[in-house]
């Protein structure tokens, strides 16, 4: 089983005092890249949550937003010290300019001035944090479940492309004898055009040497082994196989390319092109495998 790096999770909690919402999503990335937004009173939990999320999600570009609203407190408080300073300054200015301070709506004026209203300072509450963590864990669980479902679809698609490569590879041997015969025909035709005598034994030796250089038996065997190992890795995976499968696909590409360079036969080259096409589709999908 494999997992996708794409996923989404959301969880909410509410009682008479608090409302908590956690939204978390992830897309593919070569490493773990986290954008985390926490309530201001729990900024100090940032390192802990980053470690927790990396342990759970392993890889991917992750965005996690934690919202906390408390019903049991006033969200803003009056900065009394600043209000007193503003009051004295306005009163002194009014007297200096000859205005009666009593005719000025002091409270209304002061409340409009900067730094009078400020967010209430709230001491972090461990019980509330426990609820935040429970809500977060539920959202992460949803995301992982989403990744698993996406992974099943990816697995099916990857194996379909792999089966096609396997089928194309199995068709190569039927053209190999024809390829050898055509190589011999070309060489004999070239010698005939030169109209020179040649040593038949030496010619056979050179022919064997030439054909050995273009023999693709080892490439076929190695490619088949890579195909089998790819299937085995998927079947035995506990969910984290993206990097291993990517390495295997790279090795498959090397063998296919070598087969193409040695082919010297149109039908075999066509099969090689088809195998390359399926391998590219595999590589595109592997970019999203955890």
C-alpha cells in the first residue's frame, strides 16, 4: 500500500466557553515544508507542533491553521494608563485654548485614540490546549485517511503503467533473431559492394563480436528485475515508498535507454518508445507518492 502526499482534514470543537477549528492540507513536496498558524496565546507551542506534524505526515507541503475563540472572556480591554494620559493632555489643551473641558465629550474622544483598546492578555490554559490537540489530531487523522484513499488510486494507476512496460518488454524477443539476420545481411551486402575477397572465418568472428556489442539480454533481465522489485515494493510498503519507487524508476529508465541505443531494429525501437512513454507517466505519478 502507498500513500499520496495530497490530503485535507478539518475538525471542530465547541462548548459553552470555546470554539476550536483546525484546517490542514498538504500537497506534494520533496521534503517536509510546514506553514503553521496558531492562536497568539499558544505561539510557544509552535516547535512542539512542528515536530508532531512532521512525525505524522513525513513529507509534503503542509498548511495548518488553528483557530481558537473564547466565549468566557472579553476580547479587548481598555488601556487605563494611556486613557489617563490622554485625558490630562486634552484637559490641559482645552484650558490653554480657553475651552471648557466639561463641554468636550472626553470618553468618546479618548476611545477613538490609538492604543486605548487592546487585545486582552490571556494566560494559556492547559485544559484548552488539550482540546486544541484533540481537535488537531482528529484533523490530522482525516488528512492521513484522505492520503490513503488517494494512494490507492495512485497505486492502481502505477501498476497499470508498469504492466504495459512488462507487456512491451515481453514482445522484444520475437524480433531479436530477425534483427541478427538483418545485421548479417547488411554487412554481407556491404562486403559484396566492395568486391574484395574476405576471410569467412574472420568475418564470422567479427560478426560475433559485433552482435555481442548489440546484445540486449542483460538489459532485458535487469529491466525485468526492476519491474518485479517495483511491484514488490508497492505490495510490501507500509505507506512510505515514494523515494524507493523513484530510485527504481530511474534504474528502469537506464535499461530502457540502453536497449534503445542497441536496438538496431525498428519494431524494437517502437517498443522502447512505448516503454519510455509509460515510464514518464509513472514518474509523474511518483512525484505525489509519500
